[in-house]
């Protein structure tokens, strides 16, 4: 039997709810992505949720940055082969350090919900990342408000197995846009997060007909933003949460 989504569906799944403004890696059009300054600005710009990316270091720490490789931070190799101290020695932008998940939740978790995207290493998924992430949000009483997402079905399956009540979204890219609804049902997802170029009015209607929310990523152009909102999406990932907030009024 396929697992079912939690009984408490996110209010954005209701047609009576306003679309969610989801700050993509924080307010990343204005501040270095996945940094505390980007998260603080997203809250100031009245985002409803912040999306961040999780990796696991060699010594088991959960760090927040987008790429599995360290090159973009001025380092060498990949996060899976580096210690936390080695990752923390690098520059995440404007002299800020790469934050840990614990630091992000401790500073911002009571102010805004998070979408935690579970990433993978260069050659393999991160062993044990899912239970560590679940523990981090559960210990702070944030599980009900946290949305977990991944492109990788096995990752979402492990999330569901570790926390039957976890809220899950299936990420869909142009590289693998098949069997969307069957994959979402298999992991008990409450939402589908499709790459914006894939989204049509028909796809939005199809996902809604299956009882799931739709959160396309990543949309900054005002024309496309308005089109998707007119089609009834339940929220958008954007690097410019202030732009979407102004559009919503």
C-alpha cells in the first residue's frame, strides 16, 4: 500500500488560501544565496517560507549550501569529503560562513517555515542525512511547519519511513519529468514542485485534481509570475520575494 500524506495538509493546498511566497535560498537576488543575510532579508520582505539546500559533511554535520562541490565557495573537492571545520573556513558570500542547519533553525525557525531540500553528493546520496534533518526540526518543534523536498525518490522514501508525519514535496526537473503523480503518491507527497518551464495550465489542473499543491521553481519574471498565479499555483519559489509580495498585494 502506498503511504498517505499527513492528515494535516498545508493550507496552501486549499483554493481559499493565498499563494505562498517561497524565498529561493533566501532573498537571493539581493544577498548571497543560502546565507543568514539572505534569510533575514526574506523575512523582512514578508516571504511565507524559505527554501534551503542540505548536504552532509564527512564528519556528519548538516550544512546549508547549494552545490555538492566546494569550488563555488573557493575550496576544492566536495562536501562529502570535507569536515565541518573545512567547510566553515570557506566564504559563503560577503565573508559569511556556510551555516549549519542547526544554526539556521535556531536563528530563524521560530520566525518562518522552511522547505528543506535534501541534496546528494557528487557520486552518491548522503548516508544518514534524512534522520538527522528530521531530528533537527523535531527537536525544535518545527516538524509540522517544515516541508521536505528532493528530486530523488529514494530520499523521499527514507524521509517518509523515518517520519510518517513528515510533509513531503516531490521536485521535478526537465531531466526527469515522467510519472509525476505516481511518484508523488508512492512517497505520500502533499505537493509537487516542478521546474517552471514544465508548468502548463493543464499540469496545474492535473496535479490539483490529484489533491496535491503545486509550487513551481524558480520564477522572477513578472509576466511569468502573473501567468502562473492566474493558473492557480499554490505558491512560487522566487529569488525576489518582494516582487511577488507586491504582486499579491
